[in-house]
């Protein structure tokens, strides 16, 4: 049983046996993410002080300006995961293709792959708004001992063995699941340890916060427009409050604690929405469902979507179960 103020290290050891693949490798994987997060946190927290912010000049496969901190975070997570000799492959929002990790004994014995958005919400870096890292972990499906293949990365979200995020906010938190609930750990920067601050987090089944970029309203599907008007109607416990940080991890985290719904729908500008299925929507959907929430594209459970490409986008509706159900009702009614 988790006890408050337990360190992340103690928690991992205590709960390792409950993880059905408990071989210690996943624990070492979570530990390596913990380490990389501390290093990235240090840079994020001083971003305004050194010339590490601002566009790196390059653009990534998303066609977005790569902020230097994006590049830095990407390099740190890839370096840490590679050096710990734990994974056999990595896919990242900042990398055009997946990376094959040749295990130090060159025989690809590692059985986990990681997909990562190293610094989500990076457009907020220059304005001192919280950003986050999102990660998703699978067991490979191609034979151990061979180089990973694309199919190892194109698994449904329901096959994830772990997922989580780090939110670099007013405090730095690591929130993750291995399929046995969601737990949040807060970093004590003075000693560099994470402490269990939010054991067994659950989405309130109902909420009164909706998060969506209403600047895109005229481009939304009619079902989303109708749901937004429902949220704004003076009736029952509505109108709801609108909160939109522009950083998925922060909006998700607030909604999970307080209750709420986050939406990034498709639009006439983004025909499949903006968010990436593999390293944004699937990990957040795994966390949502483990916290008694719900995640869909408006019609289909996110973790049932069969991926077809590494950087594919999907419409994303996620949060308190009854709010997502209501939004889906509006989507089906307008179909
Ligand atoms: P928009 C950040 O770029 C991100 O991927 C999410 O973290 C965030 O919720 C969304 O995009 C913001 O996008 O188009 O509203 O600025």
C-alpha cells in the first residue's frame, strides 16, 4: 500500500512485484526517466536565465520551430534511456524516424520500447508557462535479439505497459501508471528526490472545467460546437469554467485533480486534430482510464485505435468520465 512521503525509489521497489512483467527492467526504465526529468527540470527552471530558449533554427517533422529546450530535452531522454541499456528502441516527437538502440552486447536483448514527447507545450517556454514531458512504454512484439521494427511502435494504446508525464510547473511532478492505478510524485529540488504526494489519483466522475482552444470554434465539428454551447448554458451546475493553458500536460493534470474535460478536436484547419496518437494521446488515455476517466476521439476509445504511422494525429477528448460521455453524445447526435 502506498504511503505518503514514500520516495519514488521506495515506491518502485515496493510495487515491482505487482507488475506482471516484474523483471526489474521496467523499474530501471522508470528510474532512468526519473533521472532525465531531473536534468531537464534543472534547465527548464533556468530557461529564462540563459540563452537556451528561442528557436534552435531547425524545424522538426511537425514543421514547428524547434526550441533549443526541445532539442535539449530530447537529447537528455534519449541519452539516459540508451546509456542505461534498458530499451531496444525509442520514438520521439523530435525525431523523424524511430531510433534502434543496439544493446551494449549488440544482441538487442532489451524488450521495452519508449515513445516520448520530450517537451510538450514548448511554445510556452518563452512566456514562463508550465510545460511537460510525456512517455509511453510497450514491450516489443518482434523477436528479442533482432533490431526493432516499425510494428513494435505501431501497437494499440491498450498494449501499453506503462505511461506517464512530468509536469514542470509550480513544482515538478512525475505522474505515471504501470496498469495498477496512477500515482504522483513531487520533486524536492533541494535534495533531488521525488516524494509520493498524490497516491492513487482518480478523476472526479463529473467536473465543471472545460479546456479547448475556442479560437478555433468556427472550424470545429458541429458536435463539438454543440457541446461547448452546452457547457456555457445557464442550467443545472452550468455554465462550466473555461480553462486552457495551451500545455496538454498542465490542462490534463489540473482536470485530473479537480475534474474536467480537455478537447483537441479535428477542424477544417487540422483534419485529424493536432495531437499525436502515439506519444501524446495514448499515454494520456492510459493514465485517464487508470484514474477512472475516459479518452476518445469523439467516437472511438483512443486506446483501441490501430496506429498506421509514427506521427499520426487524432482528435482527442479526455477527462472526467461523465463529461466525455456527454461530449460523445453530442458528437454522435451531430453525425
Ligand atoms: P493550440 C502544445 O503544442 C500542444 O501539443 C499541447 O500541449 C496543447 O494542449 C496544444 O498543443 C495547444 O495547441 O493550437 O491550442 O496552441
